[in-house]
C-alpha cells in the first residue's frame, strides 16, 4: 500500500520514496532555520491516539502538525476515553476519522495499525505497535545517520557499519530500522544477550554478533536501546533485570570508538548511556529527536498536505 494512505510498516518505503521524502524534509529544515515554515496543514486535524506511554513520538507529531498550521486531538491516556468502557479499536478509529484528517496510533498489539487501516477512511500512521514496528522512528533514525555522517543521500551508507546494542528482540525501533537499512547494504553488527537477540526473520547471513568492545572499534553508528522490561515474559524479567549495565556506554567506551562515530538512542535511556557522554560531539541522541520532529513534519506533509 502507498505509505501516504496508511503508514503501517517500513517495508512500504523503497529507495525512491526515501529520497523523495528526505528531499522534502531537507526543505523543511531550511524553512525552520529561516523561521518561515509553510503553513500547508492549516485547517487539518491530527488525532494522536496513544494506548501506550509516549513522550517523544506524541509530542513530536503534535509539534510537527502545529508548526505547519494544523491542530491536534491528543488522546494520550485511553483510561479517560471510551476505550475504558470496552470500545473496540475499530470503533474508536472510525469515530476519530469523523473529526480528524489523519490518525497517529500507538498500540500494544503488533498488528494494530494494519487492522485500523482496514476500517479507517483517513490515513493512519503506525506510531509504535507492540514489539512489532515503529516506522517513523526508522525514518528519523535513517535521516539522523545521513545528516550526522554528512552524506548527500542514504545510498552513501553502503558498506558502513551500524551496530545495534541492547534489546534487539523486543525493541520495535530496531526491527523497523534493520529492515530499512537493508535497502542500503549496510553492515549490521548485533550486540545483545542471547535471550534478546534479533529475531531470525530479520537477520541476513552476513550479520555479525560481537561484544560491545569489538563493536566499538568498528562501528560508524552505534544504536543503543534499553531493555523493554514491560514486554519481557515474566520468566525472563528477573534474569534480565540489569542486563543493560553490561552494555553501558560511558566515557571509557567512547574513548575506544571512532572519532567520527555517531552515537544514537531512540530514548528513553535508563542507564545504557552515561550522562557524562552527553557532551561528546558524537552523542547524537538529542539531535536525533530534533530530526524526528522534522521527519514527521515531512510525513504529515506527504499524507495530508
Ligand atoms: N521510544 C521508543 C519506542 O516507543 C523506544 C523505547 O521505548 O525504548 O519504541
């Protein structure tokens, strides 16, 4: 399906769609720098429908809409909505489609956006579905790599080493990003405890598993994630509590990394990257959030602009 009709999974993007979107996003960055953002979403309404906690995704979609002249219906805590009365996702989505031109949906079920898109007359955006995918995060992560590595286009990532660190089993941002990077023949390095390794369905034969120390020596991008405690089965919770500390990136680790390495994290961090690293020029995670808003501005412009 065309992503402008429903953005369900990252597989809807090929190289051409990425190039087209990133050209728009680059233009929006320029508009922001000049303080003259085109108000192309004036009169348009986004419904933010979040069944799971969110800080960055919900507020960046909000800002992305408002900065372009649009407005937002924020539903961030479904406990206070009719969902608590037992309403189905399909009915909630259909209702919101009466008021909004586009819906950003975060939900604990991996197939929620797909199901919603089948009944929803307006475009739906997957804003994070369970342990499945988080496609707009992958788009902003890729954009961050392009900008931070000072590339002209994503195709120049070919042959670069991207090391994924942490919970690669339940981390949906990793799932979407790994799929997206396959378009560009990136070398994928996996740094994770055996119980949280990347699912085989997402692997390719030349992916390599490494220790954090080895990965630090070769990585062009280090993509660190937290352990998704809320998604771990009960039997793993005790065993994996505190596992993040084995993958902690501090000043000592950064000293072993390439001077040009880009350190990323989708956030929130819960100890995986020491605060002392924040001042390192390679620490890109807060700039990554800024790129996130701009990329989502581009996504919304494409869908309802
Ligand atoms: N914020 C990201 C997500 O919603 C990453 C995380 O929660 O660990 O998936």
